[in-house]
C-alpha cells in the first residue's frame, strides 16, 4: 500500500505548543513517527555563561510557564547543594507547599487540555475554572500568577502567615470536593471511556525499556516517584506513589486525577508539620561564589526533572543543563504512536503531557 | 466498561443554567489585584542617592542610573517584575505597586522622543520628566484602566 507522510504540528489544534511529528501512514495506520524538536530553543546553556548565577534563577523559572515554581526551586536547590547552604526549615516547608500547589495547577491545566483534545469542551472549562482558584492562591502568596520569583538561593522571599496557610488548606480541600464531581465525569462518562480506554497501551516492560518518568510510568504500573528519595523535606511526608496498571490513556488521566487529591493531602501534612509562628528566618544568605558540580532530581508534575550544574568559582556557572520530564517521555510517545490510528494520535500525544518549552529550553 | 446511560455532566449542566457565571465581564468589571501582587516598579526621586545598586542587581538590565547626571531611568517593557531592585535598595526609594500600568507595545516614539515603557527622572525635578508611559497614546483597543 502507498505510504503517506502527514506532518503533525508545529501548529495543531490539540497542541498548546509546537511539537513536530512526521507521521508515516499506511491508510489510517501510523507506521512511524519522526519527532523534530528545536522550534522554541532559547539557548539557555549559552546564556548561563554570561548571566550571573544569582540572576540565572529568574531565567530558569521562565523555562516553562506551568512548572515555573519547580524549575526555580530545582535551580536554587542545586546551587544550595554546591555551596553547602542549609536553608531555614520554614523556607523548605513553604517550598514544598508551593511545589504541591503548582502540581495541582499543572494537572488541572492538563486535564482541561486533555478534555479539549478529545472534544469535551465543557469539561475543559470546568477544569480551568478550578485552576483559576489555584492561580489566585499563587497571586496572593507569591505575587505572581505564573512566574512566582519567590525562590532565592538560600531560601524563599515571602512567608505565608499561619492563618493564610489554614485558609489555603480550607480552599484547597473545598476545591478537592469540587474536583471529585469533575473527576466523576472523567471516570464514568461512556464517551471518554470509549475514546481513551484501551488506547495507547504502554505495558510495564515497555515503560521500563523506554525509561518513562512521572505519571506516564505510574500509569503503567511502575511505582516510581522522585519525591520518594526524600529530598526537600519529602521524607517527613507520608507518601504513596499513585499507581495504575492499565497503561492506557485513561489510566494516565486517572493517575493525574488521583495525584491532585494526593497533593492536597501532602499540603495538609506539611501545614501540620511545619514550624508555626511569625517572623521566622526564611533565607540563608549565600556567601562567595559556587565551586563544584551537582545533579539534582525533583518530581515535577510531568515526572522527574534532572538538573546538572557545574560551577567554577566565578560569578558565572560553567554549565547548566535541565533534562526535563517530557524529554524523557518522548521515546514512549513515539513507541505508542507507532501502530495506532491517526485519530488517536492527538490523545496519545496529549496524555504524555508534553511540555515542549521545557524540552527545548 | 462504563454504563452508556450515565450522563454525569447533566446535573452540572442543569446547575449551570441557574448559577452565576464563573467569569467576570472584563473589561467592565476588573478584579482588584491582591495585596502583594507584583505590578509596576515605582520610584521616589527624593530619597534615592544614586548608589546604582539597583542597576547592578537587576537581572533584566531594565534600570539605568547615572550618578553624574543624576538620572534614574527604567524600561518598563524590559522589567520582569522580579522585585530584586526593591529588595536591594537601602534607601527604600523603590516600591512595587500591585497594579500593572498599561504599557504600550507599539514601537512609536512619542512627540518628545519618549519611548514606550520608558520612564526617566532627573534629580532637579520632583516629578517624572518624561512620563512616557502615560503620555504615549493608547493604540489598539480601549485601555480598561
Ligand atoms: S538602589 Fe535605591 S538608592 Fe540606589 S540608585 Fe537604586 S533606587 Fe537609588
Ligand atoms: S523588578 Fe526586577 S527586572 Fe524589574 S527593574 Fe526591578 S530588578 Fe529589574
């Protein structure tokens, strides 16, 4: 049969970002997919050589608009490890809380985009209505809705008062209740089950073979979660990775929905356990210039992110590299797209939660 | 397999018929920004001693200070609102207002040579010499603020 090559992206109705795939089709079946990345490459690795290390945090935050908090945090944690800075306890807890709030934000955003991609515009609006409340929390507590700029090397810049924290918890738990109703739609609607169930199945062995990370791996039954390594105070939190075994698109949706509940619970535990009081130290000022190199791992909403930072004792870092979760999940995506129907390609691509800005930096 | 007769969105849809809309009628209704939101940098020319610290620490190089000429200038379009200058200023000359000023993005130069988003203060005067942000005419749609 004759083969056709269909370009998918960089502009496609389901894609929020410029991912490019050349789909090689035989009839409606996808035989192969060739990804191209680099449409929004911004040259961060070159930039780090002329931007001072204290200022680079603001650049790193802007790698991605969805995990901007976690990127900023990852950069600061890396530099703190190199410079042997112990950050104040309350600052670490605040970071953890913000990180979990941004996870909820990211998952709600993705659920909305996913719903939009499989033609459920109504659901998209409901997810984004809930996400709006999270953005308001961010604006109240950090001063920015998307770019928060609260992470500094050595701590955080803003505090949340204990009453504010309690109010946030109440708001989040209320949001959790609202979300249950929406989650019910995802879980029980027959058209969603039909569109996503059994589509794009990634078995556990395959997921291991292509080194999936994050919700993608957890949906295939691999209990991996970088938070379990216990860094950044996650060791003080009781945490079970959310695992589903089906490995299809629906399982990936379910994992992210359950993670929203999990994050709300983590925030509750954190607020319980953090030291209370006003005017606690939030920052340890860094002294001198960093010297050394480090790998930092964090669990972002999309999976494990890896930062490599090498400093040479000057004001500029020698090397900074972020391996983002989407980059790690692209091989899995290619694997899933091969052999599926053309109409399922958008769903499969979206369920890996691609963040192309992150990937291309 | 889900039950094909279940229509989980129906109660929600019925409730939406009678409930208030979740959105606001922007730009007629504007939600005030929260306390502590980061908007626009404001400068107090009277207290500044031209130490140039803000200029050196600004990650976006949005601030230009000239100690000899006693000029303090900011490019609002370059500013990324990171708050660093406010934190480093020992004289507390800088504040972050919670409202974002409308900043014009057209490339026109104003009648007195002012650029969009550029504001400049000279020590002799107590007010902005060239309040370019307000002076530049609004282009492209009514500005809500
Ligand atoms: S840091 Fe403050 S006092 Fe110094 S030049 Fe800037 S605004 Fe003026
Ligand atoms: S807020 Fe940040 S970017 Fe803006 S002028 Fe101040 S230091 Fe520069």
